[in-house]
C-alpha cells in the first residue's frame, strides 16, 4: 500500500486503523527445525538440496515443493509481474515476506494497523501435511507452526495474528489444538474444507460437533481460505485450456479459484451447521464479495424450489444465516463493490491485500481504497476496513 499523507481532513481513510485480513508468511527455513526437539529435528519440514535444487522436505524424504518465497515484492519494494517470481529464493524478495520486524516496518509504511496471517507451506487448509503417515509428526508440524504464530503475535505487539492450523485429520486432536491455541491467545483457525480426503466424515456430520462447539465457546473464528483442500487447490489443472501458456493459465486459475469457497458456504448453511452453532463465525478468505449476492439469491431460491423436506431443519433463509455468521474479504474489486456491500450488509465485509502473493493489492492499496470506497458513508468505510475485523479477531485498536 502506498505511503500517503493522511493528515488532511479530506482523506477518507483518516483516523481508520486499517486491518488487512489476508496476508501470508513465507516460512523461514528454520521455522520448524529451530523449535523441534532433537528427536524430531531431522523429520520436521526443512530445506534440503535434492538433485541440485533446494526443496522443502518432511519425514524421511517426502517432497513438499520448492523453496521459493511465494512473494512478488522484490528487495527494493517493487512488485514483480508475470510468473518470474515463482522460483525466487528468500534473499531475492523483500524481507517483509518472511520476517516479522520487516513486515511491521512495511505495515507502518503503508498505513496498515494489523494483519491476519495464513500459511504457505502447509497449504491454505493445512492439507499438505496429510502426505505424512506418522500421525504424531503430522500433529507436531501443526503445533510448531501454531507456536511460532503465538510468538509472532507477541513479537508484533498484537498487530500480526496467525490463524492456527487445525489437525483436521483427527477430530479429537483438532478440538484439543483449538483449545491450546485459544489459551495461547490466537484468535482463529484455518482448516481444510474436505476432511473426507482423510477418510473422515464431512463437516455436516455429528462427529464434528465438538469442534464447532469449541470454536463457538472460545470465539475462535473458522477461516476457510480458497484452495483449502487438495481437490480445491487448482491453479493450473482443470480451469484453463491446454494450449494456454503459463501466464494465462495462472490468471484463469486464480480468477476461478477466488469463487471456490461457494461450495463450503453453501454446504455449511444447507447442512445446518450455522443453525446448530449460531455463535460460530465463518470467514471466506481471498474470495472477493461481488459474486456473493447472486449466490445467496440462488441458495434462497433453490431451497424453496427443491428442498421441501430438507429445508425443515433450517429456520432462516441461507442469506439470513450468511448475514448473521459469515464474512468475506475484498481487495481488487471495483465494479459492483458498493452494491455488494449494501446487499450483503457492511457488517459482513472485510478488507484484505493478500500480501505478498501474486494477486496482492500492492503497492497501490490505499489509493485503490480511496477511489473505490469514496461513495460509501464514513460508518461503512470504518466497518469494512477496521471495526468488523477488530471485533471478529478481537484486535486492540
């Protein structure tokens, strides 16, 4: 977000403590090894050279992928366009991608009060660790990441809030970890949208009720980041035609992935999860908001048309559950943003930048907000940029 003089009364952002509700950490090479006991130091995620290339390795040699920083911000602060960023190592991107002190400096420079942070290596729903057969190691990987998140929150003086990884492949362990993370001061969880990938019941089933009950009791927001399961993460595969080049394939894959959370929103509502746990707060992360009014209309309409029996378990319309318990995040949108906020309700909308990923709203974030939110009243601007996130994630202002 660009540095500007926000001291003038005419600045529509003046006095607002902007909260960025979707950013990512390029995990440092020693995030796990520096925190693991000697017994596990050689099996937790670590960077190794394999056939002349640096790779993230876990267990006895499971390859989790390359060691690129997944950042499009170069050391000077300029943004990298295209696909050349993909293989850039940590020393060839900005330190704010992976280091908390540098991230705080970047936030100050661009007028951001606080950030919500999500993982890279573990997958956006902690699905990558499912490749590990050792259940104890799998759990430890999530726990160490969460411990690091608590450290980052303290180090940032409550300005950076890591969403806790859920060990979703074991429901009992998931409940225990939710309680442990809440006790450490973390403010929410990020989890997989398809636990059936690990042979578990889907999220509608009674087995998951202790998890939702714990999140409701402890006010831990339940965040579903796009691409939050192995089947949902598809930047290149099913979306684009095979003759497209890498740049076009990435652009099409990204644009379609943004709307992938329609599936989890619809299922949570139709399955009665929102009905049974009215205190649970669900966040659709990196999904935008412009498509949601149509989708909620569709859910309301189809419930009336095709669910004469199943709808009996629902006391409200899907759109009403959404306005009561769901949030979604916008960043680059222009056309339709105002009408979407008015339709969804200003109290359901959050702002994000996706820093430092390739779709991030950087470095023109504040100028973008000034142009797109100028027609909204001051109370609405303050809600979507500050108050909603502050209340949801319990962020001090």
